[in-house]
């Protein structure tokens, strides 16, 4: 229990709000609902893993500068790792998206989880696009001269010049990856907060225990105590002997 | 199955009071990272990545001199695609629009390109010790625009459409244009024009707007021919493609699809129309949880019964016969 | 039309492609639809992987981790 002085402290209040919203056992649980039992569930973490490979290989490319990979074998290999990580990232992200759609994973207050994921995909597309523009080869020249028409038509060409390598490189190695990573973090925190969406319920004609919608809870349920053993039915009243 | 409301379904999904089982998330993450790293490293080792060398103006001028000169003449007399583009490069063209929506016009000319000045006059001015070229430039600048057009039209016809420039032009009045174009071609073939287009503002450069616009303006499709050979043209669904046989930006399939739909793709406002369609679809995609019908398809098409078959099997066996 | 393939050093070749994909793409045509073979392979494999992810049994029985 915090003292009055601690209650006025912004630090204490921030910590209490954060820990209240996301206690450690919710942030990093060591158990999952029993219905989470399908390979489709691994595609979220595969997307994060692919993003990590993109960032790691991208950091090496950024450390050495944009021309390095054209002139050394190891640089070309790191560039190849970066490219295939991007292909794999979109591959697993879209399979994850398909899975979440067919599970209607936005149910039960998870609309923001879906939306952050969708926006993340939509921002990953220009992140990749600016990467293609940063290649400094024929493909980059081609994509720039083609894409300029589409982007100019929207008016965005006035402040987003695909023919300007310096600008596109800055967007690619800093601005857009920060946006993608921030959205991924928000998305994962929302998944941890609301939990993995339960299956569609089965409502039988005669309601049984599994068909009653559970009462909404905002925290993980406490461990269930073992059910009481069934009580024997009360003995029927014995006929009273007449005096 | 009894009819249930969306609200009841939503309430049922809010939390889970059923059984849990131990699950090691950190181990799952480490395994996933290892698998992904292995796949990516093996793919990089097996297939590498494409790296077709960039085209230079020098290379263009050497490999297709007639195309280069024809394009330079079009830039000089203001008849090229870039010269008549409109915003954001100049005011000489009609901006794309749909109904009253004219964003290209609203945002204005933000990257001004004066094609005759930037691609011909200014680079020629950098050639030292050549009074004939400077005199030709003065003659051009002092002529009326009608006279200039007569010279350039005649010159374009005179050089023809072959692969090499004719040793001698047919008789005609070309004014200073042959002198200017010969000097510009020599400058380009030596590599000087690549640099001149970049360093026109300051020493350090990262902005390739001018040389890229110039190359993409190629009237005989030198640059476009290179793209076509790699299946990168818009009509070839090129937005999705990569040079060589590599997979490209497969996720752009729907964006390039609309360009293949004739009334859209052949419109003068195609780019804006396609963007507007994709902006609306993207917004709808984000808002799927709010869209009646679309959000209910997963319930109507019960793929979920496969995904959660273990769970439904356990429910059936736990409810069991009375 | 040769517009200048970069000459590769030995180390580039060694660290480079074992399977060379630097040749013109095979393109699949169907009515007005065209797609490079590489892209088509990616899409087909995605669908196969999605179907497999749903169909294949996932190990449970109280074990931790996948």
C-alpha cells in the first residue's frame, strides 16, 4: 500500500498503473488456454522472429553504408539475408492474418488488436518499398521512376520524393522501422492484455455448463479449487410411526 | 444451434474460465527465431539476391545515341514527358484528378525542373574553352520559340530513328541545335553529364531526381526496354516483380491488379483512381471487425471447427451422455 | 541487352548463389493475368503452409513449448 507521499509521486502512479494493467504473470505467462493447440498459432511469433532477422541484417547493412554490399561478398550475403527475411516476414505475417481472420480474432473486445495488426501490415509495405528504393541498382532506378507517377498523383510526391535516395534511405532505416516496431509492440501488448481469443462457443438446445457465457473478467482467473465432492441426495423423510 | 446475437458471441469471447496448460513462450520464441534464422540463411546461401548494375547517362548515350539525342532535343524544346508533366515538376501539364479531388495540383510544384535549362543549357555552360558551343547556346536563347521549334522539329526528323547518328544531316535549317547536341552527346558519353545533373546545387548529393527523370524520358524507350526485358512494366504486372527470377513484392498484387482493369488502367487519371481504391480498401481492411457481413464470414464458413477441433472434441466428451 | 552486370569476385561467387536466379523470369499467363513463376510459387506455398498449419495436429499432452 503506497503512502500519501508515494501516491502523489508520478513515478509511483505510473508504475502502479502499468503493473495493474500488465502484471508480470500476464506479460509473460507460463500457461495458455487449452484451446491454443494448432500450428496456426505459431505464425505470430514467426513474424516477430522474421522481423528480428530483418532488423539484425539491416543494422549490419546500415553500419557499413548503402554501397558496401555491392562490392564485397559478405556484404552481398548480408543483403541476401535481409531480402529473404523480408520475403519470409510477409509470408508468415499474411498466413498469421489469414488465421486470425478465420478465427474472427477481433471478438471479445479485441478490435484494437486486429486494427494494430492491420496497420502494421500497411506500414510494413512502404517500409519494404523504401528498401527497394535504397538498393542503388537498376531495380531501385526502375521502381523509383515508375512509382513516382503513382505517388505524385496523390500529391504526396511534393514531400515524399522517391527519386531522392537520401530521403528514401532515411525513411527506410529509421522512420518506418520505428513505426513498425512500435506497432508490433502495441499489438503484442494488446494480445497479452486481452488473451488469445477463445473458440466460437457451441450453444446446445438444452443449456449445459459449457454453454453459459462466462462472466467477463479483466484478470486471469485464480487457480480453480478442486470441485466439492457431489453431496448424496437427502434421504427421503421416513414415515412416522403412529403412536 | 440456437440463434445467438453478436453481443452474446462477443461477451462469450471476452475471457476464458476453462482449463489452462503449461506453455513455454520463451522457448517457443527461441525455437521460432532459430527456425527463421536457418531458413533465411539457407535461402541467402542458395539463391543470393539480385543486383543488376544501375544504368548511367553515359551508358545510355553510348549504347543508344540517337535515343539520347532525340530525348535531349525534346527536353530542350519542352515537348518531353517531364517537360509537360505538371506538378510537382512544373506547371506545364494537367494534374491527375477525380471529380473535385486534385491533390497533385493542390500540393503544387515542389521539385521544379526546367528541362531545357537543367538538361541542356546549364550542362553545356560547364564546357570550358569551347566558344562555338557557347555561341550556339546564345543563338538558341536569343531566338523566338517558333524558331526554336522549327529547328528542333527539323533536327529530330534529320537524325532519324536508327541506332547511330548520321554522319551528315540532310540539307535543312537546324540552327544551333546540331552544335549543341553534338557537344551534349560528347559530354554525356564521357560521364560528365551524370555528374553535372547531380552537382548543380552543391558538392554533396543524395538526390537523383534530375538524372532519373531524364533517363525515364527516353523517347525510344531505352530505359523502358530494359524494364520490359525484366517483366517490370505496368502492363506486365511489373509492380510485383523483381529482376531476374527472384520473387518480388508479391504483396502488391492487388495494387497492380487495378491497373490491368481496362477503364481504370487506360484512364489519364489511373494512378489517382487506383490509389483511391486502395485507400478505401485499406481502411475497410483495418475496420473489418466493424463491418457487418464481412466480420461474420468466419462464423458462416466454419474453418474454425478445424482449427479448434481438439477443443470441441473435449467439450463433446466432457458433456457426454447423461 | 547488356547494361553491365557487375563482375563478381571469387568470394562473391562463393558466398553468392548456388542456384542462380539471375536469368530472365519465367512468366505464367492466364487470360489477362500474368505472374512470374517465383511469385506464383510463393503464393502457392503460402496456401499450402496455411492449410497444413490448420490440418496438422499440434503436440499437447501437457508439454511446454512447441
